[in-house]
C-alpha cells in the first residue's frame, strides 16, 4: 500500500514539474509571410496577423521577409505592432535570395529576434525623397540664381530633416534590441548593405538558419522579453501555423495598386457622366459612384501629389466637355495631355513598387481619346441627320386627302390622320388628291394641292 502511494505521489510531482514544458511545447508558432513592397495592405495584414497570434496564444510569430522596401507610414505601423506585441516576433529574411532593404531593415531591427537565411541581404535604409521639388523661372540671371539657391537650400533642409529622423529612429530600435548601432546609422546615411554572414559577424542579426524549422530548432530554450513579460521558447517540435492574407487583405492590396486606383477613378467619373447624360439608366450611376469612392479611398491611403490629381480631374472634365461643345478637338487634346501629365505625377514617391507605369498611362490616354472622339463623331453625325420627328419633319411631307368638312378636312400624313386646312387663296383638293404640308398650328396642318402647285409654277 505504501509503495502504491509513493508511486502516485512521484507521478503527481512529475506531472506538476513538466506541465509548463508540455504546455509550451504544444503552443503553435505563427508564420507571417511578408513579400513585395510594404504598403497599406501588407501593413494591415501584418498588424492583424500579430493580433491573431496573440489571441491564439502562439509562443512565437515568425515574420518571413522578402521586400525591397515600402512606404514610411506602413513601415511604422508594422513596427508599432511589433513593439506592442505580447508574442515574441522573429524577423527571418528568407528564403535564400531574399532581401530586406530599406523599410525591411527597420522591421528587422525592431523585431525581438533577427535572423537571415544564407544568400540573403539587408540594408540600404536611406529614406526616399517623398516630395517633388520645383524651381521658379523668369527674371534676370541674379534672380534665377537666388531662387535656385533658395530651392536648393529648402530641398537640402528637407533632406537633412528626413535623414536625421530616420537615423534617430533606427538608432533607437538598435539600442532597444542591443544590436549594432553604428552600422544601423551607416545603413541610413550611406545606404550600405550586408550579407547574412557579414550581418552575423557585425551583430546586426542574432543568428542564421536555413529555413523556418531550422530557425525554430535554434531558438529552442531562448528567453525573450516582450511587452507582456519574459517568455521561454520551446519551439523545437512546435506546430507551425502559416497565416495567409484573407479576402480583406487581398482586396486592399488590389485597390491600393496605383494603376488600379487610377482606373477605378476613371470608371467612376465616366459612369457618373453617363448617368447625368441619360437620367434613369441607374446602372452607370451606381457602378460609377462605387468605383469613384473605392478609387478615392485607395488614393487617400497612398502618398499622392494633389497637383497630379487635380490635372487628372481637369483632363477628364475637358474630355467630357469635348462631347458637348464644338471645339473641334481642342478640349479633347488638352484633356488628354492634362490627364497623362497628372497620371505620371499622381504618386508622390520613388519607393519601389509604387507608381503608375508609363505604359498604363499611355494605354489609358489612348483608350480615353478613342472613346471621346468616337462618341463626339457619333454625336456630330446625329446632328447632321435630317429631322424625323416634330414640326420640321412634317413640313414638306406628302399626304392624301380623306374627307371634307365645313371648316376644313382630314388627310393622311405619315400614316396618321390629321385635320387639315387650305393655304391662303387656295381651296382644299378633292378626296384622294395628294397634298403637301406647308406648316402646322397645334393639331391642324396647312396643306396645298400638289398638282395645283405644279400648275401654278408652270
């Protein structure tokens, strides 16, 4: 009996001692792939994925990076989510051949763990100039030099401000994670880059790994401090949960493509134009309003140049006006030029992955020109056609007398029965005689006999 009790106590102690380890071992690891340029859609996906990892009590979130960089606001949203995450985040630049340039370097520095696969690189984190500088013209030589120097000074000041801000930002992240501060500043100021081996030697990253399972095996047992406290990782045999973008992230990624946003805005404006030109069609108005609102929503998430947006709206206005005003193509050509210049200026950044390709601009301009001039041509032909309704269509028409009455008679004109009266100093012809319509007064036609008219002319 004592032996049995002793065995029960020993098994109970064993369960109590190893229960936390077993619980930690069963906690999943969330893998969040982040590929391509970092923008509003990818930032939303990462932020929501980190929140989901915390809700599902994941012991680690692996942010698998392969990016050329991205927008500053989107990058900062991701970094803020990483710093506030209760789940440790490991930035893993993978697979081999991947890179974490520009914004990817900041995200790597902000993560609790920084790792790279062989054959990858990171760095070149200099801030990209977001504004478009312009110089003035006119005036004498000294005035032009003064304006040019003033513009250069303003541009230089703006560049220095961006450089100082970016340098301080990445320096703070490096100090927070205990990584190489000097190289972080060089990556911003000199746009230098490192391979995986060099990054490990210079303590820019914590380790290298061939793939995600190898990374988890190397991180097993490591202690990580997060916003919720210290965590001990047990990742060696942890189950992997790969989080993929849902419909919301895919939809946001589609509409925030600058080319798609521009096309949506064009469809919206033309849809509203058709609805206003043909009230009651409903479908063009509904579709146009939806496309216009979605396009404007996408544009407000992107770094746009409002001068470019204004030129696009002005160009579309000129093109619509060309359909109604006899400008012989002047408004149409001006509208196409304004639209093309505005589309090229629309996105106010040189970040890779953002911008409207020249081919798309040329294609949209040609399609718009073809559409506008086709519609204008059809409208012009319609104006030149003879009138087929109303008083103008009746004047000169040929009819046949049907009957006489005291105050006039009846005739068939265009297959319709009309009350008729004789022209001045003429009498109504006999029944069955052919008549020509001279004018209309309300529902009464003034007619003359064709044979009599011919006789008088003779």
